[in-house]
C-alpha cells in the first residue's frame, strides 16, 4: 500500500475543496450496503462501454450488474491520506460513479470535518447510489471510560449525519467475539449496517512499521474463519478482510490465508482490502470479476478497466472474462 499512499498524498495537494450545505438522509432499518435516496438514472448512467448503438459497446468487455450490487462491489477510500471535499468527490463520481459502490472514511477522519461539509460529502455520495462507511473508528470509541454511553452516542450521531455502514475493527484491541457480536446487534438495532473488519495481524492499521508487526506475530486463520461464520449467522452482509499480515507489510503474500477464508466463508460475504494495483490485480485474476475489494480512490479507474476486461497487467491483459447470457 505504500506506493498508493505516496501517490494519493501528491494527487490532491492542490485541490480546492468547498461546497454548500444540505440535509442528511434518514436511514432505513436493515437496509442493504447501498443508498436508497438517489434517482435510478444517476445511480446507473449509461457509460460508453455499455452503449452498443452510439458508444463502444461493440468492443468485448465484461458487463457489470446495476447498483445496488451484491458481488463485484468496489469500495473506495475517502479522506485519510489526502483531503477530500465536495468538488474532489464530485469529480470522481461524475466520471467514475457508475463503478463505485461505497465510500469509506478512515481513521476517524470524518470527526475533523465541520458538520455541514461532512453532510455534503455523504449526501453527494448518496446521490450517486454510493453507500458511506465510517471506517474503523469504533476501536477508539471502545476505549472510552463509559463505553456503553459512548457507543450509543457515536451510533446516533453517525446515523444523524447519514452514514449507512458502521465498520467495527479490532486490529488494535483484544475484544471477545461475544462482545463483537453484541456490537453488531447494536448497530443493526439502530437501522445501520455493521461491517466487521477481520485480520490475522494484531496492531494492523495506522501505518505501523512492518518490523513492529513482524515482532507481534499473526493469528491462525482459523480464528478469522470461526468469527466470520458467527457474523454471517448474525446477519452481517459483508466483512472486510484486513490486508496487513496477508498482502501488506509481509515478506511474501499469505495467499493460503485468503484461500482458507474463501473455502469456509461465501465470497460475497467478504471484501478484501486491496489498495495497491498488484494486489487487486491478483484478486481478480484468481477469483474473477465478482470479488469484492476496497481500494484507494486514486485506483478506481485502473480497477474498473481490469474488471471490465479492457486492460490489465501482463498476466491479466485480455484474460479477465465472464459468461453472462442475456436470457
């Protein structure tokens, strides 16, 4: 992910980020990983590659299902390594919104915004049929002295400003699985979607040095699998698989962990953190266009070309295909 971080930091250094205030949408109980507030035409505009009459639809490509999607889902990182305001996000969604399913704020970045500017970004994402996730700030919320009150206030405010998905990470915390499940139920009871983040590397996140992570060691993949099965039974729609310890900050990729997870957990129930071209190139090469991935917003064009089968690296160019009869 290091290359993405340096690229992303430079990509938006000179952007001017402003906009007008709007009100946040209400949440619906147990709604899918999608916004229901956007007009259908804007959610699924016709792109040139799908236009058989006047565009490039005559060129072989892999068609994508319309939003809201349950497979082949792409979530992009919002503000974290770079700032992102209404104009920046609007540029992304006006051009690539068809290919974006979710927007994730990371590291509690949304708490740094003036409320009106945060609502602008969330409302804009919803207008393009893009769900909005908090990222894993729940880890920090769980360290408060009155944790029950803190969780309640956190979830209420997230719902108020329009978030759809609450990510529940424990990369820096030791939390019993039963408590993790209680948090999932709490999120669902608020009419929001819980998205646990699972991984084999304790201390993952926050740009922790690889040497520090290596000294801590990793968990057995069976731990992730067992908890993931419990989340599926609890009604979790999708879980994030943390890249650190698997494809990030490791001497060699732990593809055995990925295979073990997908052997026991349905592929549509997991999303893989893959914020580096070589990583998402491997995931799509190995598992096809329906794999769910989380990438940096700077990588959405490259990923979409790969999913569409119209471009790729030496090992994927002309090799990513589908068989989807129309009737």
